[in-house]
């Protein structure tokens, strides 16, 4: 359950980070920067260089139409956390895997293969444009070719499968990857659009949310007993 909560925290981090980026692009906050010290222990602190923060804020605001370091670190860090944890959950948590299968039905295999590829690319690349290396897809490609299915296509509509869905009936995911066409030097964004990465990350969050609602964590017996005991003694 902790991994599920962590995945959701990464998605919240993505949402909050992108909103803060929007605010920084919309308004020049560089004039409001103050010197601050971060507490790092009982008798220690670390000073944040206000001049550095000021320059970053000014740069992001003045070049709002350009990519920035804040954009890169927020999105890539969040995607790496979301898809990495989802891959671990599907591989090591049988209960969660069965739940995802029950929610995605015949789309599960394609979903799992796409999650695996994204996770591998994000784990192996160190470049800002997420250039892929052979190690990120060769084994998976060979497996799919052996299975005579080198093309993975994940087309999923919430309205067709989720009774809980109350949103737009045309809101869906559409990701198709031809593994036999992948080559070293391609970018992740050439394989899967940024828009689809966002929707896929949202699906991972939603799967975790529905799973938590369906399988709520039971409170430890000791905790319940303490509350009952306290209530009993208060009545005396």
C-alpha cells in the first residue's frame, strides 16, 4: 500500500509542480525573493542562495514559451516515479496486478508492455530529450517478435470500462508502438507524445485510487483496542 501511495504522491507532485510553473511563467516573482535557511538538524541549517533562485524565476518568466530546468525536473522526475512504481507493483504485487487486469481487460498486456518500456527508457537515459539506448528495449523487442506481436497498441476509453467514470465519454488513451521500428537514438517523445504520457500517468493514479477504495486498509487491532479502551475508561 505504501508504494501505491508513493505513486499517487508523484502524480500530485507533477500536478503541483506544473501549476507552480504556470504561476512563475505568468508573474515575475524574482522581485519577491528572500534569503531563507532550511533547517537540516537540531543545530544546523542550509542557506538557499537568493540570487540563484531570483535568476531562475526571472528566466522562466521572461522565456515562458521555452523549456526550462523546472519543467524538465518536475515532469521527468514525476514520470520516472509514477511509471517505475507502477512497473514494480505489476511485477511484485499479485493482488494489485489482478485488480489492474480486471479493470483493463484485454488491454492489460499492451498497457503492461508500454509501462515496461517507459520505465526502462527513463531508467537508462541521462539526457534531457530522453534519447533511448538499446538496453532499454532490445530484450523486450525480441520477446514480442518471438511472440509474433511486435506492435503494441493501447487504446482505452474510461467510459467503456469504468462504471465509476462520469467524465467525457471521448476521453481516452491511444498509444501504439512498433517495437521492430525502434532504434537507438530515438527520443521517448518521438515514440509516445507528451500528451499521452500525461494521460497514461493519470491512468496509473486512477488505478491506484480505485484500488484503495476497493481494498481499504484496515486499522491495526491494537489501534482499535486503544480507542475502545479509552472510550470505556472515560465512561467510568
